[in-house]
C-alpha cells in the first residue's frame, strides 16, 4: 500500500477517537453553540459526519470503480442530519459515527489499491475528479469539521473571555464568517 493510502487511512481511523475524547460525555454548555452565526453546533457536525459515512466517500469510491466518468455521482445532502438526528444524543451520534467509520475503512481497504488512485469519476458540480482527490478530500473534510467543533466549543465562551478575544483566532472567525468556507 502506498504512503498516500496508509497515511490517509491512518488519519481517517483517528477521527472518531479524537471526537469521542473531545465531546463524549461533555456538558451541554460546551456543545450547544454554533461555530459562527447560522453555523453548526458540535452535534450538527457529528451528524454531518455520520451522513458522509452513509452517503458520501465510500459510495463515491464505489461509483468511480463501477462507472468512471460515464455518469456523475449522486448529489450529497449536506443537511440530511438536521431532521434525522433531532432526537439523537451527541454521544449516540459519536458512537454511530465511530461504527460507520470502522466499517467504511474496512471497505476502503477491500476496494481501493494504489492502482486505483488515478481512476476518475464525475462530480455533479466539480467535473472530473480522481480517486486520490476524493480520498484526500475525505481526510481534509475530517480536519475541517474537527476545527469547526473546536470553534463551536470556543464560541460557547465568546462573551466570557472579554478583551482577550483579540488574541483568540478561534473566536475571531465568528466576527468574519466570510473567512470560513461553507
């Protein structure tokens, strides 16, 4: 297995543990605030990660292997978690995410090898993409949303930090949401 696949899988394997360590059993005061005005709370982020495990990366890897560029991927509903997870606790979502991720990493190991990294698929908005780009995006998606979780947690103390806010970059993003990609 290439360094790329090994390193990507290693990061993807760690994400559920990072999220469980960060959020599992944590008081709700830390988890009810969105990262930016109109953004997502940590629970929303975990729900979105569950949706990605259900409908995004592995489904698209399979699609590339089966269809190449002959037909585009299905669209991904980035907001499917909102109604679906309304009655789930954060801890339940964290465990569901961990189970789905473990299952998907097993599938990934069975599906994709080094020879598949340059295979192409068709994204409905972005056009042609490679398997390598899809897998790199999966790992960076994890990092992006882990950062979003930290930002939501920090936002729960936005008013409490007082004048020190000017030194806390994680809170400054709340004042410039345009700087945060959606």
